[in-house]
C-alpha cells in the first residue's frame, strides 16, 4: 500500500530523507541567484555536471542591459563547468526537460515552482529555491519530507470544447489554493489512460496552485508512446493499492469551459457566466498551455478569421514552434492577426513582451492570475487555449462551443 511518491523516494510519507538528484535544472532568473550562493560557498567542484541543466527562458531575449549582463555571467558559469546549457529560444525549462530529458522513476528538482510539471512522466519532480539548487550543484543531493498523497480519480470523458486546462482549473478550485499543501497529487481512475501527454503536463503543472509538492501520473502506455519519440525506455508503473489521505472524484463529462477570475487561481466561474466581459489582450502560451497541441486548438478556431484584440502567442519550446510552422498552425495564427514571440515564458511573469497596462484586462492560458503579476493595476483571467482563441475573435470572454 504505497503511493508513487513513496515508491520513487523509497520511504513512507512523513519520513525525512536525503536523496540523490537525477536531474537538476534552473533558468536565467533562478540560475544567477543560485550562482551567487555557489560563489559564497567558495565555488567548489560540481558533484555531477552532466545532471545539471541551465535553460534560458524567463526574460529572453534580455529586456535591458542589466539583464543581459547577468545572463552573460551565468553563461560563463555554465560553459566553464560544462553543464547542459540551453540558449534563448530553446523554450521553457519545464517543457524542454519534458522532451526526452526526464525518465519515469527519477527524482527531478528545478529551481522554479512549476517543476512539478514533470511528474506527468512518472517522475518525482518538485521545485526548490536558489540556495537549495546551489547545494544540489555541489552535493548532488537534496533533503525533503516524503509527502502524503491526494488521489484525484478521473471518470468519464471531456465534452467538445472542454480542455484539460478546464479540468486543471476545476481541481484547483475543488481543493483550494492551500488544500493540498505539501501533498503529492496522484492522477488515477478509469479515465486516466485517455489523458494525452500534453494534458498530463498541464494537470501536473498546476498542482502547485493547490499548494502541492508535486503532481504525478503513473508511467503507462501513453508515457511509453510519448517518450518513444525520444528513444527513452519506459518501465510501466503499476499502482500498488496506494493509501491516500484525501480522495477527490471528478466526472469529466460534467465539466465545462471555465475561467479563474481575478485575483485567485482557485476562484472559477463558467465561461458562460462571464460572457460579454471585455478584454484588452489575449495571451496563449506558458508552461501550462504553450505546447503544439495547445497552439493547434487555438489555430483551429482562428483559421480564416481575424482577432478583435491584440493576441500574443508564445510557443513552449522550439520543437513546438517548428512543428507549428511545419504543419501550418503558425501561419494560421499569424494570418488571424496574432503575434508570435520566441519560445519561452513571454509575459507570464510580468517581465516583458506583453505586460498589461494599469486598468487593462487580459485573458491568459497561464497558471497564475495574482494581482499585479502580469502588469501593475491590471486584471487577468485564466482559461484554456480554445476559450482564449474564441475570446480573441470577439474581444470579450466567449464560450468556444458557441464561436463558429
């Protein structure tokens, strides 16, 4: 009777453990902070450079000279120490790591709160601060408490116009922003095999929005199918009658398109009740919904039409971008009036390339709508790519099931 977290970490819930880290990654923002701590430690030798990844995604390309100087400093560190380094345009760290760099059963630590995304691959993945990351660089290990687990049981099928992001927002609303504090969310149930990898990545990405330590799917046939393209072998993980401290049943058939309304992720309303809410900007992207499949959902709605408000699209990785170009998705978006930015985080964290002005209202496929996050004095709603695209056409929040 063990959960997937207990199985991977090798200890029962509540136990404090020291654990070797299989993959450790950071980005241009947290990486430079970790380097400051590392320098204070005397710049010792790195325990395992091959397991360390530095991925530029947060403020890329650099938005000013100060940012550029800090990025140059971290580049020098990465190249000197021969760690894995991904330049600007590679994509968002979580998505880049999901593209063949993480295997089921691994312990993956990222210096970013949404590192839990990679639990979609059957790994134990969680975020830490910059100081902890510096410690991992030097020791190759970290310490943590094995979390209790929440079972999220999925039944039924999503209806037309409803996406996995709608499920993500719905389960965060059900649990509350602190309802799963330091827990691991395990997605299971009869419908779990029907969740494609892009949906799993979205669902695990938002586990932290309920306060969770991580979110996980057991590695199964879908995991094997997805990782086969990267020639990554998969050992199927079978649930061992896990004991959950809380269980939540979700009927996929009953879900509808929803939005998280300002300024809380766990406060949602059906899109149908928000119809007519005027918006100034639509943003499609982020580590939650910037994958090729998300871009295609939007393009399928926008093809042959024109957006009514400024619409920014940022692919999650260069591979997602290339696939969108090759398959005509990017052309459909551009012809509809969208602006496509370089792969990365874009305006999600409020640093550049699409920050909202005071009093403006945005609709975003991101994972957070905290006050002042994406523009001081602005308000933003969170939604699925289909809802975002439908709303871009009308200039107001609109139900994708009703936009033709």
